[in-house]
C-alpha cells in the first residue's frame, strides 16, 4: 500500500477485554500497523511492536504515499550493575539476598564455582499447580534490567521431556508473576514469555504467554521493568550470544514494591539447569 507493507491483526484492549455477560469471551477488534523489514526479518513498526495510539495513515488511493515513516526501535540497555541484587555465582555460597519459596531437597541444587546448578523439578508454577521451588531476591523498586544465562541440558529435539523449563521469574506470588524461560514444548525448544494473574472473574483466563527468540545450548534471558505513567511493564529479550538480542513483547502487571527476582527449574525431573549469573542493573534512558 503506497510502498509500505502493513500487518493486519486482532487485538484485545486490556482495560476492556471482554463482552458483557459472556464470561471470558474476548473482544478482538481488527487492527493495522506498519510492517518493516530489518536485516531481512519482518518487524512491526520498526521493532516497536503493536501500537496503542493513533498512527500515521496508510495510503488509501492509487498514487498516494503512506504518511508512516520507519523509526527503528531502540533496545533497552543495562546501565549500572546493582551489586546487592546481583550474583556471579562464583563464591562458595549464595549471596545474602537470596531465599527460597519452598526450598528444594538437599542435593538438587549447588554452586559449582562458576554457576548455580538447579535440577529440574517434577513440579510446576501454573494456575493451581504451585509446588515448584523458586530462588528469590528482592527486586529494585525503581526501573531495572535483570539478566541471566541459562544452560538447560534438555536434548535439542524429541518429545519426551514436554514442558521442562528453566529461567527467570519476576515473582509477586504463586499466582502473580512474569516468567521468561527456555522450555521444551512437544518436539520443539522455545523461549516462552508468560504472565499469570489472580484473582480474575470466574471463567476468565489467568495465564497467557508469547514467544521470543530461538534458544541455544545456552540462552541469555533479559527482562526490563519500566513504569511509564505508573503502569508496570515488563519487556522480554533473548539472545544466543549475549550481544545480539531479540526483543519480544511487553506485559503489563501490578506486582508492586514487594516483587522478587527469581530463578525456576521445573516441569519434569531428570535434567539440569546451570545459571551463570544474575545481573540486575539500572536502565539506560
């Protein structure tokens, strides 16, 4: 259309998502946003993602040119490391900031000298199945970036370790969190970026997820918390080398000042996740 590609999709207004009188039945108005090509890949609005405000008009008649001008998204960047909320996992003990939600059995976790090793658990943190252990530390009240590198020894293909996963969680409680992890899903390996919310009205969904980049043998995970206009937003990033990052979606959630940064390793026993570090930093403007 007028020399510009466009992306048509359905969206849900988080402030008014459902039809009145129909439990959990979402309104899905049709939306349109510009589709750009960056390094050979299609991205919405230069990588900024779906819009939530008025946008420049596309061309509507023959000979017209779109008013849209590509503005490439600027990736969130970590600033100054916060030592009290970071751990390189190269000491003989966890830093004093750490504690457990449901401490796991002795022998299922350890410090190796250069990583925190956490055996996967036959447990979960999903809706009403909340029996997994979570290693937690207090999250900063200001905006922050938290990052880890995880190596999960699940085979690269195969169907027999469905839902085994390990990664980061921003933890309010068992039913309110943001989670970014490397997950085995059927015969694929993916990076899932999920949100759980409770309480919700009867019939409404509590859990939802989206997907970011392709996981590798080791996968770098990053969650960026910002609070524009007082609304907590959490944006996910993944990387296969810690240098080039793929930006995913952003979740809005109210986890508050008591939220924790955490690590999980769950979804089935028999595997091992190695976390090289947890680094929490300020966010560069």
